[in-house]
């Protein structure tokens, strides 16, 4: 399979990463309300936040 459209990686600023890490310490799973609150606070989309939490949980398992 040849991928023609490469998706660029999102690089998070230190401030955004701090907010996400602080939320992750409080709870490993983000609910709908918190997802929207974090999105408003950081300027990210709810999908980016959801994916960040998914990848962060995988990282802790390794």
C-alpha cells in the first residue's frame, strides 16, 4: 500500500503539554466535558485531545 497523503505530526508546546500531563495525572481517561474544557483551554481539537490521551496510556503501559 502506498500512502500519497502524509499526515503531519502535531507538535505540542510546553504549556499545552503541561496542561495535558496535569489532566492525565488526575485521570487517565478524559470524559466529554473535560475534553471540551481542555480543548477550549489549549486551542486543540477534541480529536487531538482524545488521541493524545490514547497515546499517553499506551506510553505508560510500555
